């Protein structure tokens, strides 16, 4: 059962997604799964937006997958809210890596499994995010895209969703895929 008015979901402009849970105290529970879909940790997101992983759990190589339309590209991003915004804007399957350092680790099995699908690395506009996103895109022959802000500077696609609108997210991602297909 989810509280549709959960403060974090409202703040980020997103809804609860299949696979996540909500604890009795209101904490959102996002499973961190390995490539065989085994639970290796939980990300807890408290109503005030604080995020914590379970002590002793593994995050490296872990992901949360938001299932999308199978004929569309696969996006890989850092955070849960960013992934939810990308999915909402495009209908794509999104692999949430939970951190910049985990982006290349999550991108490799995605490329190995989906050899015939476009993979879009949706990087954050910060130092670690851009470095690790570029590394992932280059290693896995994936397209790389960062959010563009017209009047403000945010760092990720959820910020673009919040500052501008969900349509700005859709346009940036879909246009990047179209540009890449014209160049190939």
C-alpha cells in the first residue's frame, strides 16, 4: 500500500512504481537487485527525502529496473526519482544505478543482454555524474545525454522535470535518440 501523497513522491513529481514498497513509518523501500534479480540491498527514502542503504548490504552492480515498452531504448541513470521522470516522459525501461560510480557497472550487463537495443546513458550534470556517465557510454557503445536547462541549472532529469516540465525531459531524450540515429 502506498500513500499517493507521500512527501518525497510529491516533491519529485512522481508516483509509486511497481517493485517498490512503503514501510508503516512512511519510508519508501526501493530494492537494489543484482543481474539475476536477487535482492542485495534496500534504498530507504524517508518522507523528508533522506536516503540510506541498509548497513552491510551491497550496492555495487545493483539496480532497480522500471519496466517500459520493450521496443523502446533502455535508459540508465543514477537516482530513483530521475529514473521515474525518464520513464514517465518516454515509456522507456530504466535501469536505476543508485550512484555515479555504479553507472558503468550497471551499463555492462545491460549492453550484454540487450545487444540490439539502443542504450541511453542519462548522466547527471555534476563532476562525478558526467565522468562516470561518459565512461559508461564509451565502454558500452551507448548514447550519452545530459539534461539542458533554459533558465536554471539543475543536475539531473528529475530536476529538469521539476524546473521546466515533463515535456522538456521527453524532448531532450527523444531528440538525442533521433540525432544519434541520423548520425549512424
